């Protein structure tokens, strides 16, 4: 990174982190209040069954309001982390201020209705929105910094929501962009540190918990029982594959088979179904945070685990495919906890695993399913260390995570997160025609790209640098002023893509259409 850009870059990252920490603290406080209110309503109705019609009517009203918000404010639709990833990769446009307000309000409707979605995803998306707002407010002349600062904001939102700063930093490299560059790491690190400091201070002042979970295990799985981690990881890997296939089938059913059913009706039906099922048991509704705790402390009978997994999965997938606002992270952890708990009970029941290692297997199930569902093994291991103090069990945890990841890789199945990102990108560009473009552009003096390696720059999505032409000096030391770049990309908005390219390499000062040519069909343009 060039020295003259370090100080403003660090300043923007710090501002984004501090603002994100404050916003997510308020969001978590509001969400906790609404979730407790929702649980109280369900408890009251269970004690007085005659109030069930009122509960259903209230759920229908919440669903209707939520549908109106989703229709008028498309930025708040669906899972927050996949939406944030689509934004960070440049696959989906959004409006930052409207996004923050609509996500905040729409998520409260989701939590009040008991829909099984979490608050971590919206936190990540709002963090990315804060990042864009900071760039627009303080660095309007440097639009090339936009996606870097947004990435830092998303990481800060994740760290503030989960109390896992290291996992938040890794989110930028392993999940958001699937690569490591110095600027991505710097933006993520500084914003996460600033966010964590602010969030910890606010939590200490208000005497609230900073971490997502407050339990850990004292048991250490011995090396001779590492096979238990292998079996749990394998179960988590195969369940993640089934989960992804179920998402696709439900999406196809809702979007094609029921395409004539209005979107608002689908949202209202999800809220009503959740209310009816939640009337019979609180374990089926809510984000799954309490369920993870109950499973860890062995308070759930094994006969309930498969129905819990199936019903919660159906509700979650229907809610996500109906674009209801909410996060997928904690619900994913709940599914992993169910897998780990069931594996542990089976192994204990047949006498091959001592009871004292039950909690270790639950943790392995949680992070193994997270690794397979998101294709983020390093993030999953880091989360186990931070959220569950899993350092003493690092070897079995890493073993389970690796096995689950290898199953996904060996079978060539796309991760659940990438599948949702793909569907969001498709929805954002529905009805538009893509253009495959080849273009020659010249790098200008003092532009963002000067001095940086090609692979360290966040180019527009699908953009590939096919060649670099330089008159005299050898092609070393990064991009130089005067270099002529041959670029190839697919775009739904040619003007917006050209503006993004000019933000990186400098204004061309002329009609860029003269530099365009039909794309070479021998070069493949990636979708994501």
C-alpha cells in the first residue's frame, strides 16, 4: 500500500469500525428485547390456548407488514451474509442509508414473529452499508476505496454481533473475497479492532454480554478417540450437502411451481406456519441460540433431534427463499449442534464413547457443519477457538472441520452460502441482458492502481486483465502509469462498470466506446 494512502485509509477504517460497533450494539439490544417479547407472547398463548387465533392473526399482520417492507425496500431481502458477500463482490447494487434503516426495521418484524433467522447476517450487511456511507461522506474523491472499506465494515459487523474478532477478520479473506491481499487484511483488521473496542466498552457500561455464547467444555478428547471427530465431521459434511440441495429444491418450488402465488402471500404464510408450529414448542422458533445452549448442556432428548432438524430446516429455507430479512449464521450453528449432539448420543448409546466427551462432539458438529455449509474451514476453526474456548481440543476440532470440508470438495458441491449468493445475484439482474466486453485502457498517473499488483486489486466482478503492455521498462513492481491494460468482463451495466474501472486506473478523458471490441470467445468469464 502506498504510504500517502495509509493514513486516510486507516482513518476511514477506524471511523467505519467505531460507527459499526455502535450501530450493531443498538441493533443487538433491540433484537434481544424483541426476541424476549416474542418468547413471552408464545408462552402466554401456550398457557391460554384459546388465544391461538389471536396469535395467528397477529402473525399474519406481521407477515403482511414485512411483505410491504420487502417489496418497497429490496435491499433488506433475505439472508444478510450472502447479501453482503454479493455486495462486496460487486454483484449486487444497493443504497447504503436506506439499506441500514430497512434492514433494522424489517429484522425486528422477523424476530417478533419468531421466524428462525438470526441477527448476525443483518449486522454484516449493515456494517457493509456503514462502510459505503463513510466513503461517500469522507472520501468522495476516492471511490476505489469503496469495496475495501465496505469489506471492513462487514467484518466489523460480524465481530460485533458474535464477539469473535479473529473470525471477523478471516471472514474478509476466506468467505467474502476468497483471497488474501494486504489491503483487504488491513481494512478488515483495523475496522474489526475499532468495532471490538467500542462494542466491549458499551457492553461493560451496560453490563451486557459481549460474546455470542457463554459456555465451554473442560473435557479434552484424547487422540485415541479421534475417530469420533472423523465420524462427526463426515456426518456434518453430508448433511451440509443435503441442506444445499434442499435449498435449491425449495427455491425452485417457490419460484417456479408457485410463481403465480404473490410474494406477499408466501411471506404471510411463512409467518403463520411459524406461529402455529411455535405454539406447540418453542424449540422450533427463534434463531436457535437457546437451542444450541440446550443441546450443549444435554437437555434435549435424542428423539426430538431429527424432527427439530427437519422442521427448522424447512422453516429456515422457506423463510430465506421468501426473502424474509434475517441471518443464517446462528441457525447454521444450531443445525451443527443437532448433528453433533445426535452423533454423540448414538456413540454413547452403543458404548463406544464416554459420556464426558459429549460436549466436545457437539462443538465439533457445530464448526464442522459451519465449515461445510460455508466452505470456510479456517474461519470455522477460529470461531471454535474464540466462541467455545476450544484450544485444548484444537486437534479433534480441526479434524472434524477438515473431514467435512473434504467431503464437500471431493463431491464438487457448491457451498450453501455461495448458492444463496448466486441466487441473489440472479434476482438482482433479473430481466437484464449481460454484455461480454473487451476493452483497452491506459493507467493514469496518480491513480489507485499505480504500484499495486494486479491480483491485489478488487476489479469489477468477472473482470480479468488479459495483458499489460508497457513501452520501455520491464513488467515488474506492479502496475505503472502509462501501462495499457487489456480487460475482459461481463456486465449488466456497462456505464457503471466503466466508472468503477476509471476509479481504479484513472479517468480516460474520452469516449471509452472507441476502445471496446467484441470479446474473445476463447476467454471464459467467471460468473462470481
